[in-house]
C-alpha cells in the first residue's frame, strides 16, 4: 500500500498458492514469495517487498491499470492478485 492509501496490491490468501508467476512478470520486482501463517498453517504466499510498500505509486507507475491489467494481475491464473488504483482524475 502507498502511504497515501490510494494504491494497493491485494493478495487473496485463499487463492494464492505462492507459484511466483506474478513476481516473475513484475518489471520492477516488487513482489516476492514469503512464508506466512494463514489459519494456523504455514504457507508460501506472494507479498509486496517491504522496501516498496510505501512507494507503489512511483515504482508501479508504468503498470497503472487504467486500460489493461498490470502484468502481475494478468498472469495470475487463480485470480489471487488485484490492483486497486484510485486515480485522482
């Protein structure tokens, strides 16, 4: 999430299997697979790298989803990743 609260990458932990297809398609390497506890079970899920969490507005600008899906979203066969980009237009 961006510090402004207007730019989000949302990962659905029920759908994500940690395959890393979205991370591989990201031109800026914003995503990574991490081990997390989900419903008392350790699983591998995709997450935004810590160093990018407050910079999505700038780092992900080239993939702004105004006309097409960003590469990370388009490549996820399980529809586990979603962009929320609240444009100021």
